[in-house]
C-alpha cells in the first residue's frame, strides 16, 4: 500500500502538504501504472472516473471532432493531475489522454479522490486552483483562435513552449520539439499553414528549425510577430 512518505517522495505537488494526520482513518487506494508510447490512458466520452497523476513521461490531451480532426488541447508536465473533472461530476471524459512516450502515472479511484478532496483542505484548494488555471488557459487559447493569424499563433505557441522550458533567450533551443502536424493540432490550423508560418519565421531570422529542434535566433523578432 502507498504511504504518505511514498507520495511525498514522488515529488507530486498535490501531496506536497499532506501529513499522516490528514489521512487519519483513510485507506489510500492508489496504484502506479505504466503505458507505452501512443497507448491511450482513457478515451473521449469514456465513462471511467479514475484520477491520474503524471510521474514520468509525456502525455497529450486530445479532442477528436466528428469529422475525425485531431485537436491537441494541452501537454502535461510531470506532477500534473488530470481526470479529476469526471471524478467530481460523474460525467463522461471530455478529452482523450494519449502517451507520447513511455509513461508512469499514479491512479486513484473516484472514491479515494473524493474522500481526499472532501476531507483534506490543502488538497481541495490545490484541485480548485488547478481547475481555475485550466479555465484561464482555455480562455487565453480561445482568444488566440479568434483574433490571431496562423503566423501569430505559431509564434505564440513557440514563445509559450520556450517559457515552459526556460529557454526563451537568444540561442535557446527547444529540443524534442513537436512536429508541424502537432503544432497545427494545438493551434487550430493545418500542417501546411504551420509549415508556411515556420518558413516565414526562419526567413525573418527569428528561429532556426530542424527535425525535433527549434533554435530561437532572436526572441524579440518572434515577439514582434504578435
């Protein structure tokens, strides 16, 4: 059985402030699972309600339209919580979660998550703050989709990714960069439009682009596109 010490040593933000006293009388039904690249953790419209925490690896949250178009909603960082919306409201999964690499996650049933949510104030606060941050992110993304050109969306995407990886500087390198198709699925465009936008950024000497590698030649030029 996983203990409080196990959870804290896993460096998971959700459990950072957890103590043994918080769990008095509770039994933690939490398991670790592994997934291979491109394996689906759960699908869009699934009725499962387990909650997950990413320990290691890369995950994508995908939405498939009725026409079969793939939209990437977000990428997860290690320590991120996901799947909690279905656990809270009992509804279907709104997105599919797919492994982009070998992945390790913690999985807890709805009952365990709700018991922690209802009985541990620090966990409840963390979950609420995470949901608020997600709403803010989606609001900003919707604004970009309705007001930015494809070129501006590509520039914004690259700036955001560079910030996340702490490489937003001259000569900064985004390694294991997403493909043009993945960028397109993230910003509501198609691969050809993204390829043209990347070519323009290269011509402007804002970036250099190679396979799974983007170098920021001049972040100021990249910012000026916005």
